[in-house]
C-alpha cells in the first residue's frame, strides 16, 4: 500500500535527521560552538528550545512528553 511506503520513507527521513543532529552535537563538543564547517550552533538551538518549552509550564511538559512518546513509539 502506498501509505505504508510513505510512512516508511518518513521514518527513514526522521532517523537520518536524528543522526545528523547527534553528529552535529558531537562535532560541536569537539570543535566548539558553532562548528566552523556547519555554521550553526546546534546546542544553542537545543538549549533555547528547552528553555522555551520549560518557560511554558505545563504546556512545555506536555509538548516534551509528546515528543518523547513519538520518538519511543517508532519501530
């Protein structure tokens, strides 16, 4: 079914995205922020996102819970 094919592609794209983010964080730890050949401060963006979600109180907690649930739900 074509829906299953699209779901598979989206899962693969999400997996690649998570691997790229993880690699960028490791590179930023090694080379400092921002990484010269990437040009973005990945950990700064993650910190800002966490701070923004945290300042929203219960809405931030629910959003983080949904993100974690979606991540753990993937097979």
